[in-house]
């Protein structure tokens, strides 16, 4: 009986952890990666998650070192699409520090947000 209870408790714990981990959209990788120092302006921004993302609540904001927001247009997911990846083309960026704030909603309805940072060490040639 004690063994049965122990097994049951272990089972519930495992299921609980699995659903917590699977549910939300966690960032798996990005280009540029967090903390990257680049010697040229990256052509696009890519964020990959462990879960499908709902389109309408996807927010991606690029902020320059001066605190100014640089407008971005999402390539994917497009309206009505679900995707594990978010991409946005980037304008030619000057040397400096950049932050990317993201907020996404997984298909389970849970929102996650975070910040990525990268640095560009060389300004584009004129
Ligand atoms: Cu969730």
C-alpha cells in the first residue's frame, strides 16, 4: 500500500512537471543568439520556441542602445498561422547594443515573455 501511494505520488509529480514544461512556449534558440557580439548587421531576427505560437498576441520589439524602438514587421507567423518560429527582417543596424523584447502566446493560452540582447561591433560601410 505504501509503495502504491509512493508510485502514485511520483506519477502525479511527473505528469505535473511534464505539463508545466510542455505547456508554455519557451524560447529554444534565436538568431542572433542572446549575448551575441556581431561584426555586421544581421539580416533578420529568428526566435524558435518549443511550442506552437498563436499569431494575434505575438509581440516583438527591437530597442536600440539609445532606448528608441526600431519598428519591426513579422514575417511569420502570418495572420491565422501557427508556427514554432518567429522571424522578422531587420533594417541595417548601426554599431551598438540592442534588446529584443518578445511576448508570445502558446496554443494552450499561456503567454511567455523575455528579453534577448545582442551587440553589433561594426557599423555598416557607407
Ligand atoms: Cu502553458
